C-alpha cells in the first residue's frame, strides 16, 4: 500500500525529515523514535485524506504544508550536495 499526500510519497518524506534531523544531531534511538512518530503521523494523515476522514476544506492546506516541507527538504539536500562537491575539490 502506497501512501502519498499531494503526490509526495510519505516514506520519502519521512526519510528526508529524519536525515535532516540527523544533521542537527539526532542519532541512534532518537532517529528511530522520530521515524516512528513521523510514520504514525503522516501515514495516518494520508489514510485520513484517502478515506475522507479529514474534512475536504482542510485537504488543500495539508497538501500545501506537505509539499512545502518536501520542497524545503529538497533544497537542503541540494545545499548539502553542493557543499560536499565544493569541499572535496
């Protein structure tokens, strides 16, 4: 079963958030707990949207926040990638 919010895969979103948190010092059991909590939240949110449990008037705002979060994670990933390229040269 694949869960997505606004076309953003929930698993990829969780992975990105946990990896970003590791950059801020979250490690070990903290990253496991974070991924568990995020999984519970985002999968529950995606399921609620797909089953109509969340009122339709809130869905565009949820999609907006999730898409913005994914964009921020992508931007930080590009930043880290460029930083690694310039530091290794």
